C-alpha cells in the first residue's frame, strides 16, 4: 500500500500554497462567504451613513456583483432633511428656495422600479411629490424639475462610486493574502506535497 505524506498549509512550498489558495477560492464557498460577510456589512453601513449625512433616511442598498453583465448597485431612501439634501445635490442660490410653502410641501424619494430583477443604477430613480399641494404650482413645478435633474446626477454618481468601492473591498477581502491567512489558521486541514486536496 502506498503512503501519502500530508502537510499543513504552512508546511507547503510557495507554489503548492498558491495551488491551495486557487482551489479554495474556486471551491470553498463557505470560506469565501465568511471572508466577505463582515467586510460587506461594514461597507454597507458606511454607505448608509454617507446618505444619512446628506439628509436621507430609510436607506436600503442593494447590489449584485461583481463580474457579470447587469451587476451594479442602487439604493432607495426618503429625504427627511430637504435643506441638507438640496445642499448635497447642489440646489442653492435660486429664488425658488425662498418659498416656504413650496419647501414645506415637496417630498423627495428615491424609489425602485417595480419588476426589475437587477440592482444596477438604472433600476431606481428620484421622485418628487407634493407640487399639487403648493400655492404656487408653477414655482413648485420648476423647483421639482431642478431637484430631479440634480438629484439624478448625484444619485447615479453615488451608485457608481459605492459599487466601485464595494468591488475593491471584495477583492481585498477575498484576495490571496486574506485566503492565505484563513488557511494558516486552519490546523486541521491537510494537503499533498503538491497542494492537492485529500479526496
């Protein structure tokens, strides 16, 4: 009977370690999920805080990623601090902002289009409500259009930025060094000298 020597990850040669890392990345879904889960939660919390700081609440961030057509990120939210939000999207200095009635009645939401199975930036949009409740409907309509235009540019830019940052964080959290650290901490796992798993 043939004897096969088995080794811990730290005992393997660099080439064999690379083989183990590649095998783990492609086949060990529980490990990859665990490596990403904490970092994912941290990133989403950071993005949510960014939106809170710009006057939005009830934030829900959705994404799919990272290497397929249709991947992307989007969010829904309610604007609860209109003054802060208008500063964030660059709506300042217009006489329309002097109409307290308009400002009190306009409501801004970022909503998801119904029926979409994707989460990229075009699956959500800015909606402005309440113009019909304003005394000066022309002013309300004009300000609503300005808010919508600026907010859409702002929203699209943030979706793209958040997605890029999330993708970068994923690559770091599941990269070779992260997998290597995980494997070095697993004393029970053993491989052949070439870095092949024990079947």
